[in-house]
C-alpha cells in the first residue's frame, strides 16, 4: 500500500446534495402535467421531461467536477 | 404478408458481421478466459467509452425499444415514465455504484450476491438474492428474443428457425468470448441504433407534417375516443401517483439486476462509473425520442397487429414510412440490439449460478478453471431455457413475468445498497423484509392477474406494486434492525470499513497504468 487513503480527504461533499434536484423536478407530475406552453407543437408535459434529461446531465456533471475524491482513481 | 427479401438480406449481412465480431472478441485485451473475472467481467478493465457502450447496450435493450413506443401507442402519456425513470436513475448510480464497485474490486466479487454473502456472513441470504436475480433475469432474456421475433415476423419470414439460428450463434460466441463479446458488439449495435433513431426522428415528423401536426392528430383522436380508450399526450390526474411511483421504483430496481451489476463491475475505476452517470443519459434522451414514435404511430394511423398487439407499433411505423432498405437497417439494429443484453444477462445469471449456488452448495473447493467452466455451461442452459420459453409460452405471459421480475428484483435494494451505508442491519430482519416485500408484491400482482404493475393499496390511488413492496420491505428491515439493536444483538459480517476504501495503489494514482487484476488460476499456468 502506498498512500494511506485517509491522508487526502474528498473535497466538495456538499455538492452531493444537488443530486436531489432531478427527483424534485420529475417525481411530482402535478407540476408539469399540462399541454401549455408548447414548444413547436410539443406539449409542455413532454418537452419539460426532455429538458430534465439535459438538466440531469448538468447536475451530475457539475457534482463530478466540484467533488474530487482521490479514491476515485483513474 | 410476403417476404421482404431486401430487408432480410441486410439483416442477415449485419448478423454475420456481428457473429464474426463476437467470436473475434476472445482475442481482444487478451487474457486467460478460464478465469471467471476475465470471462465474466473482462478483467475489470473497461474504461469510460467501452463502459458507456456496454451499459448503454445492456440497459437500453431491444425489448425497451419495442415496448416503450408500444406502451405510448397503446396508452399515451403514461408510457413516457421511461423518461423520469431513466433520468433519476443516474444520481443514484453516481452515489451508490462506486462504493459497491470498490468493495467488489477489493474482494474479487463477480456478483451482487458475493457481496451479500460477506456483508451478512450468510450464504443462505446470498442464495435468496441470487435466486431473485436469476428469476428476474430469465424472462428478461426471453423478452430480448421476443424483440427479435417481432422484427422477423414483420419481414414476413417464419421466426422460429431464424430465432434458433440467431440463438445458437449468440450462445456460441458468449461461451467462447464471455463479456468481451457483447462489449464489442455494443459498439456496432449502438452506432446502428443511433443512426436509425436520428434519421427517423427527423424524417418521420417531416413526412407527418411536423410535431405540431402529430400532437394535433393525437389530441383529436383522444378527444373523440371513449374515456377508457383515450391515449392522451398529457398525463391525466388519476395516474400521477402511478407515474411517479413506477418511475422511482423502476429506477431503484434497474441497477440491482445482475446484468447491470456485471456492467458496473467490469469497469476499471470509480471514476469511470461517475463519468458514465453523466454520459449515459444520452441514451435516456434517445429512449425518449423512441417513445415519441408511439405518438407518431397513432398520428400515422398504424393499426395494432394481430400477433403482437401494440408492440409492433414501431416496426409497422417504420415499414410504412421508410424505403425497405432503411427498414432493413432499422430491423437489424433492433435484432442486434437484442443480442447484447441477452449475452450480458446470460453471463450475469450464469455467474450467480456458479458462484452463489454451485460453489456454495455443491462443490465448495472447485478450482478457478472449473468455476469458469460451470459459468460457461450455465450461460448456455440459461439461453436454451429462454428460447424454449419464447417458443412455447404465449408472448403476453412473458410480458407478465417481466413485470413481476421488476417487482421481485427491487427487494434486493436493502441487501445491495442500504447495506453499503447502514452498518447495524440485522440479518434475520433483512430476510424477513425480503420475504414480506416479495410476498406483498406477488399478492398484488395476482390481484391484478399480472396484467398491470399498478395496484390500489388504499393509499394514494393506484401505485406501482414494486414501490409498495420495497416500502414494506424497508419498514420490516428498519424496525427489525432497531429492535435487534435495542436488544444488543449484532449480526455477523466479514467486512470492515477498510474493505470499502480504495487500497490498490493503482486505484489511487491518477496516472499509473494498471496491472491485470486476475491472478493466474491454479493449474492453468496463467
């Protein structure tokens, strides 16, 4: 064993809390189950959920960059 | 229906190419395939890109590509739960899977049940989780064959012979190359699928007069249909509870499946998994687009087929819209798309059998080489079983098994995920929780005659049965563990905190290359 793992603690653990955002955005359909406003004819219900695919990527991507854990390896 | 020879020619041509890749994969990243970690996990060497293709090809299966638009075509907006489901899954993967990967890497686990065995020092509990995985996986494999069958039937040829040929080839290259075969084939499969979906999602709306016109037609049809048969493009209030519980429940269950864990364990580091939690949603976006084909099929006036019902919606839509050569490419993409998950699933189920059934209960002292052989043979048996299943069991029944599979699989959540974080879990309570969840889930499925995965438990209207099952399971686990803790009883474990930490020097370094994971198996000389 070279470096004891405990010598380089993980940074930015707070960012993990952001991972809850997609759940809030998507698990309450009451907020988004409607047709208007449409996006080039596509009902809000549908394009809103597509937008969350991008939103989910941004959230996990942001957490990935902010949080650095030396134990994650290459 | 007449035979479409040009479509068939393209499918056969691409099929032969894929078979060649499957056999050739044995030489890729060459290692001793008589070792289970090499045959079954490709030596845990896959980097970000290969893992992306492998997991993408493994989780977003051919059956998904047929069933999701089929569900949207048959019931409208509810079928879009595939979107929230495959979005919220990735924060969960990001959080939990690196920790499970690490302990698996440290201790040489090939299956989730290997972890359960050590975590609770109980080979019996590991067996329960292994059986849950095998039982949930079998119909899933059968459904992949079903996906091929839908496509073959649409080309106007008798599916039975073609299915048997496809499966013999699949079984042979999986036996020879192990996990390397689906990983390489996934590159071809996903390239084809991406090509087909991107072309289709531009071309079909163009032919149907744009998305505005498609949803206009869908809404007109929904407005005149009787309420029970309407296919709305916006979720009705009565289904809110069902929608969010099935999205959350499916997300909790997906990474418990043996084939998901096989994909996760084969990656080379925690970082690879975390990166893929950001890259894999590209497939979720694609799945959403594929779901929209269901609405396009409604707008194009596609009729449900006699043999496959709503599930042939996408195949029929393509056949109506595209020139036959492109339909051939699309069908080949679906058929090849079925081979990747079928291969990974059979490998995963086979590993459960060799590690957690055969080694534990039949031949505890077998060599590494014997273990790999048992897995290879088991992967053949699993595939033959699935083939028999699909040839002799009516398709609708298989769909029901799949529904039930998800409800059962979710009950592995406490053992595989909660156990990573909560130390003082009581083993007996874990087993009782598992039994309670499976029991309640199965009871509710019987009430619904296995035809739907939603049931009204008297709380919040119709909700996903798997969600209720895991709620009960968790309640039993937590209450039981609390009581055990109050009584001062500690359950045994073979793991310490150190087992969850990176301890191989190459796991910690940011630049070093990694030596092979596997030790030479006894008697093989490496």
